[in-house]
C-alpha cells in the first residue's frame, strides 16, 4: 500500500514570495493565487492577543486602530523581525492558498524566496516560521535567481544575465550564468525607503506630517526618478497634519519635487548596480552588454527609473513583463522542476 499517497492527500505545494510589502503565493497548475500585503493586525482581548486580520484586511486598519489593536509588518528589509507574527501570517496565506494540512494529509512543500544578502540566522528564522506554520518541507531560493527565472532570462545557459529586483524592503542585484549567481548583492533600500524619503521631504519643506500610506499613494500617482521639463506641471494633492498648528492641511506637490525627494534612495540603487558591474568577470560583462539589464519588482514601476539607470551605467535597461510577479513565478518554476530546485535550493 502506498502510504505516501495517503500522507500527501489533499496537500497543495506552493511557492511563496515573502516580501516586506506584499506576499504572493504560487500553486502549481493554478499560478498566483494569493497577492496580499504582508501585514497582520493583533487585537488584545482580556489580556490575550489574537489575530484580528491579515493581508488586505489588516492593511486598511494601519494608522486607524484603537489602543487595543496594533498592526504589524513582521518583515523588515526582507527578513523576519517578529517570528510569532510572521508564523501567523504565513499560516494564513497557506490556508488561503489551500495548503493547510488535515488528519489525512501532511503540510505542503514550500519554496520561499530570501534576500541574497540575508544571514544564516535570518534564513533559519524564515525556515522555522514556515515549518511552524505547517510546511512539510521548506526550500529557500535567493530572490535575484527567482526574479531572473520569472523574467524569462536564460539562467541555465552559459550566458551572463543581470537582474535588478526592487522590492519593498531590499533591492537585489544578481548576475547569473549556468544556474548560479556569479555575483549578487542586496541593499536594504526599496519601496519603503522611497516612501520614507517622500514623508521626510514633505515634513522638511512644508512642515506637514503625512503617513506612510499617503507617501506610498503619491509615489504611485506622480512619483518619478527623474525631473523632466514637464514634471513641474504634474501635480498631486497630499493631506496631513500641520506640525506647527496641529490642524489638518492639504498641499499640492509636483512630480519634480517627488523626484528631488527620491534622489538619495534611487541613487543608492544605481550605485549597487554600478558596484555589481565593477565585480563582473570580463566574459560575463560582455554578455551583459549584449543582453542589457532586466528590472523586476514593484520599484521598477517608478517612472523613469529605467531611463535613469540606463543613463548612469551606459547599458540598455528593460522592465520585465509583470514585474511584480517575477519572483513568485520564478519560485513557482523551481517548485515544479525538481532538478532546477535541487540546483538552486539547498535543503
């Protein structure tokens, strides 16, 4: 009798892009079935903490909760900072993707993406959280590799490819050939640092205090990495609290101002790419010149960031199709292809 069959009955293995800002879950044969913010709301009831909401339901509560409810983002800069809350969040996403185990089934096999610069301690924390949330086996794949696979780059060929994945907490830069990272670096700058830079700029220039949600919204609506001649006339409205008088106030910001606010985090990303190119072997560098640089992640959607990067490093730059999903799709391919998974994901 095949006891393994009964042990696996009802399980749905999955790949997870466990991001600082958003978590995506890929299920073989179905594609991405979960795409929600990496946020958990914890409620204190009679001295006992319980999960009030996770994902999209928790994000809408941020900055609007009473004293007995707190919202958490259990990952910072791509790594777990609160193990207990992270376990609850991962468990929720596993259940939502249909991977929860029951009496007749074991938990799912899970491939999870990690920043290339994460430490062994940080990787053990991610693995432990996934095991405790119900995973049967947990495999880790580095984010630049997953992004390159998801973007359709020839990672298995003897061709050098370069990917820049700008996430919420980190920017991953990887140069890949023959299923290996010949060079990788992870800088803790991403969408969150851009939001912080916008909020700091508005407070410094206008004495107006705005929340992270407002900063993120204005970044998406009119944000740009470059100030162009027309950017002075592209405006967005921002509401917040005047620090001096303590009253609500609304101001207008131009796209040129947002470009000025984002100068520092954007150029940290540019510098990381330039450093990677300096460490590239000559033969691989020749391939990168021919192939160009592929950008993935939510940060690649910032207007003109590809044009700025191309101008600064002197190489062609393209934004991948579906950049927000590349890491999850790449992890999904590693999950489905056991040979690829064995070469990329140490057990």
